[in-house]
C-alpha cells in the first residue's frame, strides 16, 4: 500500500520544549521508530510541520542587525525543510540500513490572487501573552490572533495548487525510495507573467499540501498524525466524544477550529471525496493500529475500513 504521512509539528518540537537541536533530533528519532515500521510494510512518503522552527528563525532574522531586512518566509521555509529533512533522512537511514531515503526541498505552487493574502490565519512561532503579542505586532507589523488561551503570530496560508516536484517524487517512490518532502506544506511560490517561479510571503498548510500530494501520487492512504488520538465531536464541552470510523459527509456537518483541527479534517475529507480511498487523523504512536482500523479517526466513503461494498 502507498501511504503518505503528514507529521504534526509536535513530532519535531513539542509545545513548551526548548528549541535546541538535540531536543528536536531526539524527537525525530522517536518518530522514526514508528515510521520505520510503516516503511517495512508500505511505500512511504513523509511530510512534516515546521511552524515552530519558521517562527524561531523569523524572530532571529528580524532581530539580526547585520540584515537590511528579515529573510522572507519562503526562504525560512527552505531553511527548515533542509534542517528537518536532514534529521529525518539520517534517522531513517540509521533505522533502515540498506534502504534509500531522500529528503527533498520542494516548492508548492499557489495563486497570487488567493484571498488568504488579505486574511492571515496560519499560526507560526512561539506563544505569547496577549499584551506581549500586541506589542510585538505593533513593533514589527505582525498580525496576531488567539491560539487557545494564548496568542501567536499568523501569516497568509494560500490554498496549494500543486507540488512543483511531483513527477520527481513519483519517480523516486517507483524506485523504492522513502521520500521526505513538502515540509511545512512546501515553499510557497507563484508564477509570474513569463511563467517563472518566485517565492511569496506565506506558509502553506501542511495537511492540505499533503492531501493534494497524496492524490497526485495515487496514495492508498493519507495519515495526518499529531498528538491527539482521535478527532473530538463537541470538543471542550460536556458532550464531547471521540469520532472513530466516519465519512466526509458526517465530518462536514460538524464544526472544527480553523487554526488547529479544521485544516486536518478538511484535508482528510477532500482526499477521501476525490479518491475514494482512506484518510485518518490520530497519534503517531498508533499509526500501525490506525492502518489496521483499530485506532484514530478513520475517514472512508462509506465509514468502513478496510473498504467493503455497501450493496
């Protein structure tokens, strides 16, 4: 089975942890223990988040007196793709001797007229108390919004149209290579009037990019793996309950926060509706059980997994 895994940012850096390299490398090695087992049974493509890392580099860049202006977000995305991709590639190579692993710096095509550029929603960087967040926003021209009980910077998150390197990724998979790509949703780029690519100041949602890439690669399963075991119905209320096996129709009748679970649910629904295959949301540690149908929130056209006829 061909499986694409979209790792949440917590797989590399958990909330509250120091962003030291050794902390992140240790987290990657832990994640790879599960990923290596999946790779032993399936063709595997891995994508990952980079929000904390991009936010940290953005702060460093903004405060660097040697720069006439901070590095733009497309460049920061490339830097973090390289960094996390290197850690992931090395850990997989060490866990799977003899297997070929490739970490690719990939670009995601968006449209320059996407309305997201006028309505930033994507959280990046660390959390702040409201007063500090508003002070930083005034000083640096940021847009900030509440993220739970605290506040974070938000940037535009345009809809991905295509991973530019899709054909190359497909070729590598066909040769048995484990591919790490589209980190952080991919580097956002647009085409100018001459068809040339150019980076833009944005962050593409990693789950939407992964869903789109899974469709283009004809994957059989799309797993969005995070730090929660299942999607919750009526989250935060006395009526909250876990959602196990479900359908896009059932999920779309519910409401989920735009800044967290909403994009994951939308990406899963879109993949299932477009391909007729399986998507799931759950915890990284239970990835094998999710594919077996005994853990996570599993989304299929008819709510059954493995897929069976409804006739």
